[in-house]
C-alpha cells in the first residue's frame, strides 16, 4: 500500500494532487469504456458495477432516477448498453 505524507502541504496542493489522481483514473475508465466495439456491447449488472467501481445498490438508484437505462427480456436479468453508460458520464466542474 502506498502512503502519502501530508506534512507541509497547502490545501491548494492537496486539491491539485486529488485532481490529478482523479483525472488519471477517469482517463483509464474512458479507455476501458471506449475499447473497440464498445457501442454494441451489452453488459451485465456485475460488469457495469465493476467498470464504474460502484455498489449494485448505487446502480439500482441510478436506474430508478433514470440516470442509466436498463434492458431485459424477462425475469430478473438486467442488461446495459456500454454506449449508454459512457453517455451517462458527465464532466463535473472542479
């Protein structure tokens, strides 16, 4: 596990470290989501949760709020389109 020493850091420097770390993680996420044939790919609940690093309950709440569209044929199986997961990601103000 990496350790960070926060002694002698200004709040601005700490924010800069966080911003850079988050930007790097978002780049990795974008690359993963935008791989070849991403727009046609159908994902399971588990795959979406793993890709976005979220809990299934979070995904369920996003579905209920219509932030993410869900598809299914019948029963309890739920599927998601990778392209719509990408489209749901929004650039947030820093």
